[in-house]
C-alpha cells in the first residue's frame, strides 16, 4: 500500500500538498489509485461499515497524511465539516463555504449529512506519543458542528501499523507536533464513507 501510494502521489502533482519539496498530504486519491477500494474489503471493515451506515455505504473521499519528524506540524482542535463535490458553484440551501483545495471542489456539509458518514483511518506506521498522535474528545460528535477545544477527557490515539480507527467527522480532534529527534513518520490513509444519497 505504501509503495502504491507514494508512486501515485509522485505521479499526480495536482492532488499533492508539499512542504519544502516533500509531500505531506494528498487529496482525491480515489482517482489516483483506482484499486483503493480493495483496502477496506476485509470482512471486519465491511461489517462495521454495513452495520453503521447500511449496505448502501460508499467511499466518497480518500486523503493521505504524512507527519515526518523533520517537518512536523500542529493541527488545532477542529471537526471535519467539508466534503468533496464535483461542482461547488451550483445553487444550494444544503451546503455552504465553497472552496477548492489541491484541485478538489469542496463545500461544508449539513449536520444531517455528516451524521451519516464514517471515517476509517488506516495507519501505515506505528503511532506513539513521539510522532504527533491524533487526540479526540469522546462524545463531542453529538454536539453538532460546534468545536470543543478543551477537555480533560481528550484521548491520544496510539496504534500499531495496520490498525484502523473509525471516527465520526464531527468529533473534535487535534494533533501535536512530532518529536524532531524521533525520526518517525506518521502516515495515514483517511477514507470517508457515506450512506446518504
């Protein structure tokens, strides 16, 4: 998977986001890696998606993140409120804040749509306290779009390579800087699913 990702990202400069000449994120990987559909075909993941979203679930967006120790970044508390769309210039009362990032049109979705989405984060590297782990505030997705920025209940997500985290787009989450001395990467394949037509 890592080899296919790196080859696809290198070949598609428009979907890549770079810092100091190195790719640290990529969008629109459904188009760049056609066989991306096979990475969630294992029975436990399909069963989870079907139980949560129904058998009508579909993959709607794939992102890639890398947080190497030599060019780390901090991500403040936020919620994932945007979705990718084919055209964000059409008149609508359901979507707002049209943007375009790395060639992908996006809009902020409604709460009703976001409630019918689930994200699977496939970890390609071990995540420790040293490489800027994701932090989440359990239950914060129930508060709608309002971002919760502090909580004594915040949990750091520490995982092994190959582990998969399922999370709601409207859960408050953040991540800190990676330890510059740790020489660790934190590569993640971020898959967004929806059952809303």
